[in-house]
C-alpha cells in the first residue's frame, strides 16, 4: 500500500491532532463515570425502586415552514478506494447504493484518481454499479503523474511534493483523460476535483492558495464534460477558497466548492463569502469521519449518535448540499468489514434513505429543546423531518407544519437497541403532531403532503442539472426556460438525457410531464426506465417557436426507491427539453 493512498488509518495520524482535546475529555469523563458507578453500587441496597428516565415535554414546538426553502440536496455517501484497501464486493455495492431494506441508500460515490493511468480500471466496477443505482460519482486526485511532480523544501521537509509550474496544462489534460476513460467505461463523472486536501499534504501533493488560484484561473476551464471541484481543504480553511471566490475567472471555472471537516468547529461551518459570491455554485462536504475513530468503533453507542448530529450541523449550519464520509467499508465506517451496516451507518441512513437527491431543505426550529436538534426537507410531495435527541431523557416533541398539511406520519428510530426500526403511524391534527423521541436517539418522520401542501405538484427535475448528457448540450439562448437553461439534442441521432435520481416512495405508474419547445414538425424520443426501453418513438408535436414551451405527459412504471429515466433521439433531432415533473398517477 503506497503511503499516498493511505488516507484512512495512516492519514488518521494527522487527524488525531485535532481531536486530542476531545480524547482527553473522554478519558476524564470515563474516570468520573467509574467513580459514579462505584458510588451507585455502594448505595444500591438502600434503593427500593429505580424509576426509568422521565419523559419531558420540549420547551418549544418544532415549526416546519415548508415555504421557506434553503439548499438543494445532492445526496449522501462515501468513498470507494480499491487501490488502498480493496474494492467493495458486488453485494456491498448494493448495500451501499441500494435503498431497500438493510441498505444505506447512498446517492453519492467518491472515487480515487490514481496518478498512474494503468490503475484506473480499478475504479470502474463500483462506480458503474453506483450509477446504475442512481448515484452521482465524482473523483479526487491525491497526486499528479510522477513525471509532473517535483520536490521542494517546505519548512525543512525537503521531500515535500508539488506540481511543476510548467505542467499545469498537462495536469489539466491528465484530469480530462480520466474523465474520458471513465466515460468510455460506462461512468459519466458528475465532477472531478483538482486536489484532495492541498493544504495538509504530508503524504501527497501540496498546493498553496495562490497555486490553486492560478490553476483555477488559467487551466481549470479546459476540463471538459464534467463539473470542476475545488479546493477540498482538509479543515474547510477559507484561505484556500477565498481567493477563488474573489477572482471572477477562477470562480467561473469552479462548479463545486468542496470541503473537508476534520477538526472544523461548527462555528466555522458557515461561509458568508460563499453566500455572497457563490450564486449558481454547489457546496459539498466531500470527506470526514466523525467522531474521531478507533478500531471497531462503528457500533459504539451513544458515540455513533454524533454522526447524525454532525450531518445535522453540516446541513443546517453549513448549508452543505452533499455529505460524503471517508471509506464506506471500515471498522469505524457506515459499513463494517463483514458488509453489514453499523450504528454509524444507520445514523447516516436516517438522512440518506429519506432525504433524496433533488429534495430541498426547509426552515425548521433547529433546537426546540436543549439537546434536541431538528432539520426538515421536502421533495416527491413529502416532508422529511430528522430529529436527534442527545439527552439522557426521552422527549415529547410537538411538530407544527406551516404552509403544508398531512394526515399521517411514518417514523423510523435508531437508539441503543434499535436500528432504523419502523414505528407506529402518527395522526396529524390541525397541522401538527407529537413524536416521542427516545433518550439518545435519532428519529426520521416522513409524511405525504395533502391538499394544503400542493398534493399534486410532484417533483420537478431540471434537464440541465444533475443529468448525464450524451451528444447534447446545455443552452440558455431561447427565453422562457426554468432553472439555468435547457438541453438541446444537438441535431444528432442517439443523443440522450438521463436523470439518475428520480425517487418514488412506492412502486407503480408515474406521470412524467416533459416541458419542451419545438418550432415546427414532430420529433420522437425513446424512453428508458432503469435501463429498459418502455416507450418507443414518443411523439413531441410543435409548440410554435423555440421560446414557446409546451407540455407532454407520458406514463411509465417505476420501482420503489431510486430510478433512472433516459430519453434518446430516434431521428436526427429532438425537442429542446427544459425539465420533467414526476407525480404518482
């Protein structure tokens, strides 16, 4: 195993510096707990009955405002790193990216860009399966090819590595080559990063903020057919990303601001400059494992509850659109070495299985009670509420739905003895319901929205974002489109658009309404669902002009969970596609 590839246990050496205080606190807490335990054992004969922990009512309601929209969610997931520790097996891929029973429902996969192109084949099997399950795949490099690296003296370390200054263009082509290789092997990358942790690269390649800025200004624009991510600072240090945000050309070449949260305090999760300058850009948390981990810590409780609390803070305080764990299968990860889901994994699943790509976070009372943390999301005509109770007492929490309504709520809970266990249905009365949050637990509530919540509005998926395009392009020439543009099939046969993350709560026939424009004539599209052609030559009639947008609804069957939908031209061209809207029939 090369040192450069060992970002887990080997890479954990530097992470531990940022958790040493927390470890000392844990040791101190453990000592205190032992003294308390001895005292309790001494007093036990004097105690006749020991009541269970009382349930308390929350100090305030958790108000869910379904009209107050926040960030668009891209998904949750982790990295697969076969060059380091071995590939996921076929069954483990399904456990990670499937969304059925005993599956994690991950919708984002991060993969490794090896500096040696002879090793790229290792990334293909898991990436292909993840895409088949509807996940987005992005890639991060640790090192450029060896021929592009030089050593230099960094604070006395004469073996420190950096990209040669005359190899920036060649490095951009190296990244392009990886994108092309993966595409030719059935993997359309959603994004590629410039560098993994450029600011803590003891075992890989260093970049200064100014070096990163130079590459983003002069070379990142040449990376084609995928989004560009930068800078993936190890601790979300803003000195790495501020220069990019403050430079118009560098910012134009960056699509996603990626960040790691090792040792980052919650008070530093917010990024005002990104809110000011980052319109149209995505914000992803692309690596962490939290809390700091020892061997076989995946099932420790209540430590594992810190995972869901960390995700909560990333979503609510950091406004991140994606949350990506370190290696998926590890003794401290969401999947244990035997391929089963850990306590940490179930905490992630409370988000990943229910908060699907394309959902939007909505405003919620984030701390209605001390040690109770709430976030809420909407999509697919549902509201999803994730409530974390870190208290040692159970809490009766009232949830109030504003600007939306529901009749019943389903729930799932993970605590010391249960893993994503389904609870009884809860009735909603006058727009509110009360849920019982067990001590030290995470609970996910899901409700189908009724007439008060735009019951038939469905979920809209833009054609130009979050899709895989083949022989087609995104344009913004003809007015009247929604989102940031529309897709033109580019006058080519077999041009295609694929939506990879269409979520259905139940299997059955769905109405798929296409919003499109076509100046004249009739153009046909074949329709594929989950890789199978379900409609041949669906006819799209003229709308009268390229700025007149019409609608056509098709009925297709979809599975419960994540689905892919692909439309392919059958003649020499298709209509311009703005978006699709998916509803239950």
